[in-house]
């Protein structure tokens, strides 16, 4: 059984069909890249998986469970973490505080237990703090842990958002353009980091990304969309060589893929 199953989803906005019958799967501990030109339906598909949009038809299954149309606030509890194309950080808070904010949605203690500071609340807080330290170390954020996030360069803020998504211990991490705004050196570091995250936490990663060299380098599988339809699904080499992908996204032969 695949970890994530997207089954023939259709999403319409008024008279416009943004996603037209897209199906694909993501296996356990797999990195899957979702690519396509602007307007291909990538982020709309992402938003459907993460509960922001409800499909007009089709289904989304996660770990064998139908999560179609479930509200976005329940996704963390199912085991799905997400970052956004436009950073959604608390800019006046520190790096550590932003990361710990991601742990609240996965907590199991209620309001009454928290109000009285019961032992399980303290244990949960200690566990979250320890996990935050682990993530700060992995993402090389230890030395800026107590700095306000607004003072950090954009690439570092991207890492903070990734750490906040990871603190809930997801089984699936959704990354929306993680390389956007990064320089070449930072993209190389990100490629290494994604591999370390997959190994250390034994999770799956689904990423929407325009940076083709990153996608082809880190992905086990690539799904290509164009005009809301799936046009390719396979290994990076298979998708990179697919004539429909070259036509729709790369705009030429393999030399364009190397330059992208």
C-alpha cells in the first residue's frame, strides 16, 4: 500500500478546471517531485492534499485512510506536515519559538491539563523542547536559535519553517518550492539536507519545485503536470526524457534540463 494515494482528483474554480483527473502515489520513505510550468495545477494539488481545497471529485488517501476534504487543521494529526511557498512564520518570535509553535497542533493534552500544569503537560513540553534541539542541530540553526526570525536571511527562514513542519514528526512532508529564492550554494545544501531528513526521520517527501536540477537530483520519482493533467510519472530519467515534459516544461532537449 502506498503512503499517499491521489486518485483521479478534479478541482474546479467556477468554470475553470485547475486539476483534471490527476492520480499518483507516494511510497513510504520516498522523495517525489511534482513539476510543471506555471498554472499546471501543482500548488492546487498540494492544497487539496493538505486540506485547503476540497476536490470536486476523486479521493486522497493517506496511510490507507480516506482524508478527502478533511479540514487542514487535522492534517498534522494524520501525519502530514507542510511548508508554504510564501513563508508563514511569526516574524517577531525567535527561531526556537517558531519551531516549538509547530508542536502545539500535535499535542495530546487538553486545555484543563495545560491550565493546571499536570505532569503529562510537562512531559509533552520537555519532549517538544528536546525534539526542537535535535531539529535545530540538523538544520544548522543552533547558533541563531534565540534570534528573532525576521533578522535571518531568507534561506535561513526557509529552514526554520521546515523545522516547524518536522517537529510534529510527520510521515509525509509537503514542501512547496523549498528552493525558491535560494542561491546555488544554498540549493546544493538543501539537496543534501533533504536526504538527511528522509534518512533520519524515515519519512516521505513530496515537493513542488521549479528548480529542475534539484528535483532530478533528490527525487526517487517525478510526476509532471501540464494544464491540470498528468503528462508523466516515473523515475527522474524517464520524466526528464519524456517528449511531453520537454515540450511542456523544459522547452527543448536535454540541454535545457541541464540549464534549468
